[in-house]
C-alpha cells in the first residue's frame, strides 16, 4: 500500500509543480511590463488552490486504476497508464501554450469562447505567422514529451502484490477510499461554503496578476460547464416584432432632456449599504411587518425615498449584478458565475474610478462564494475585505461575521480614509439570512428578529456618521439585494415580495424627498451617475428615472424560470415552464408581450458578449 500511495503523491505533485512553473513562464511571456519578485510570489500563492483542484481532477483515473490493482497479483501499472499520461500531458501543454499565445491579443484567460473561433480556423489563424505556429507546436510537443517522461519515471512497472486474502484487500481499498476523500476536497476547493471557481485565484485590482493566477485548464473546463447559447433562448418574436414591443421602454437621453437634481454635492463620497434580503416585506411603510425596521423608517423620513422600486432578481449573486452593473437578473443563470460574460458588463465602480474615485467592497462572509471575488475585482473594486480580515472568534454567524462587527469595521474604515480624493465603498450585510441566528432578541420570531437586528446595526451606524465631519460630503444609498417571501402567503414571487426600499441619505442630498416613480433596482446606475455628471451610456438596461426622458415607467424582474412586468396598466406574472400566466391584473396581452420581448433582448445581449 505504501508503494501505491507514494506513487499517487508523486504523480499529483508533478502536476502541481508543472502548473506553478507554467505560471511563471506565462508571466514572463505575456506580461506587458516588468514584474517584481513579490508579484511572482503573490501569483503563485493565490494560484495554489486552483492548481490543487485541477491536479486532483487529473488524479481520479490513476486512483481508480490503483483500486483495481489491489485485486490483481501483478498489475502492470506503467503500461496501463502510459496512454493516459500522453493524453493529459498533451492536453495540459496545449492549453498552457494556447493560453499564453492568445492572452496578449485577448486580455483574458483561455475559456470556452475559443471554440467559437475554431469553427472558422482559416479566419482564426489569419493573423498568426507560420513560424509562430510551428514554434508553438514544437513547444507543445517538447513539453508533452518531458511531462510524460516524468510521469513514467515515478510510475512503478509493476505494483507489489497485495495479500491474497479478501479481508486484506478490502482493508487496503478502505485506505484508498480515505485518500479519495482528500482528492475530493481538493477538487471541491476546500471544505468551506464556496467551491472551486475562477474567482478564488483573484487577489488584487491588477487584472494581469489575477489572470496569471488562474489555472488555464481549470478556466477552460469551468467555462465549458457554464457555456450556453444564450442568444438562442427565449426567441418569442421575430426581430421586427421584438423591436416593436420594446418601443419606448428604454429612451435615449438627449442634451435637451432635463434631470431633477437631488444632490447638493455633485461628486460626493458614495457608500452603498446592500442589505441582505431586506425587502419591503419587513418595512411597514412598504406594506410590510410592523416594528421590524424603525431605524430604516427614520433614515427614509430624512432622506430621499424611492417608494416604487423593484428588485431585479431573487438571489444575492444576481441582485449584486443588478445593482453594480445595472444588468437585469436572468431566470436560468447567474451572470456573476460566468466570468467570460460578467467581465464585459459595465459597473458603477469602474465609472467612478475613471472619475478619480478609490473603490473598495466589504462583506463579512466568504467573498469567493458564487464567484463574487472575481466579479468585484473585474468590475473596478480595488480592495475587497471579507471574513478573513476578522479573527476567527468574530465569525459567529453561519455565514461569517455578524452585522454589528462589520458595521463597526465599516465605520472605522471610511472615517479613516484620506480626504485628498473621493471614494466609493460598497458593503453587503449578511445577518438577515437563514438560519437567522443573531445576537439580538427584540422580537420573538427568528426571521423578523434577524432583520430587526440588521436595522438596529444600520441605525447605530448612521447615527454615528451624522456626527462625523465626512457626513456633509457623503451620499449613502441603502438598498436590498433582493426581496424576501414573508409571511409565506399567496403567490410566490408576487410583486409585493420583490418591492424593495431604496433610500438615499447623507449630507450630499439637497433635501428629504419622496419619489414615487415606478422603477427597477438596475436603474440605480444610470440615475446615480446622471446626478454626478458621469457618463452612463454603457448601461444599456439602466434608466435615469429622474430624467424628463423617462416617460414609460415600468418594472421587470425574473426568478427561476419566471418573469414579471409591471406598468401603469397593471401586473403580469408569467411562468416560463408551464407557459401560464399566474397573475394578470387586469388581463393584458400587451404587458406579456413587452415582458417576453425584453427577456429575449436580454438573452440576445448576453449571447453577444
């Protein structure tokens, strides 16, 4: 058994070592500028997790062969595995070389989009010289041969026979099953909530270093698992009919359009407080449960209240993209989990950085969950702070660090910022999430009590901020990532569940104001940037709801295989699986057609990215 385990360890770490060497070679070849030893070290450290995961996947077949060998008296291991060695050595070498060669042209890691180009090989190779191609093929063959030789070198010709009795063989099988558990943990990316994903390798706001840390084999096969032909989905209408149904929904602002000015400071410091699940169901003024959010009510009374705003989706990963990128939620996938797509989206943080702002994001949980890490870094957030920045004893919540502790961290962070340049910070709370266990006991029911806890933390935080000198030049946007179905009565995903409070407060606002216009969560991007005099044309689906051009107010949201459309004529809730209308008050085929045309447009847009 010792011989088998020693072989497996050597095999595994040959791949890990090869991946680390490939990264250094990639950085030497593809870097647009000279890099420091610290850069190389940082990349190798942050690359390790995905390299382990990729090596673990490649170890599964040899492990299976070892299990089979236990029941053989003289197993020819080297002869059995050599064809597999040649195959995986060639595949990993080819992927590495293709990634390095293409990166200077693409500026992103090799992913499944390469297969679209291979459909037209003549055009794909048009800009590549014959010499370049031949050198690349030679390098692939040399690397394949060398890697195969190393693997053969550590592989015994024949394995030592096991004891012939069945009990001994079963015992050794049990030992290999324990080894399998370790392989599975590596494949998964650890025992935490987040599984292995491309974002785990991201660690800074330098995208080249982030991309260098991503294992190209993992990137390619991960993206293949996420690959769909989005533009082929939900084709309800011809192109002519689709455009006809969309007419007037997304007006183009012109220089003659006026915008209601609600800020007295055009370029304030901007703080987003993204409140986990804190929909109108828990705010009495929005028709929700009484006495859950008295602090939010107080903040709203002295701020700008958007009373008729609807969340774009129903999960944090989707709602975060709605808020930051102004991009609608989708009923069949999460754009955050599709790095090849999400990297093409605009973002508020990117626009603010181009205007001289520094940016950062705070979340008290695992920021690798649902690929959030790579999304935020690729969307312009320079610094990310997560549960790892807090001592282990502070991680008392099932999801990480409770809101009281993270609000304190947020206060210390923003009050200590330099006053020489404006800043934008986004903070995502987490305590108002199942299992709803919080260090607070004002209400008897666990779910409302958890939301009341977040409200209490928010009230204390805003109260302290009001006393600080930075208040005068600060805009605070309090907005949920999505709504919440509570109490569980009536139709799931009915409009009241997705209606959310959006409140702007801080010394940067002109005066308290109530804005009752019907709108979406995704409209925050265009509305805010327009107030600040910053271009927002890249936000295709986001509308400046304070502009005179906004003449057709409507709200649109999606959930798992369903959608809703709300305008001045009423509400339509439609199930895409059964193709049945669940709510249609009053009945309107026009509303349903607009909703379908909009969904078709969103998927066409995503497919083109």
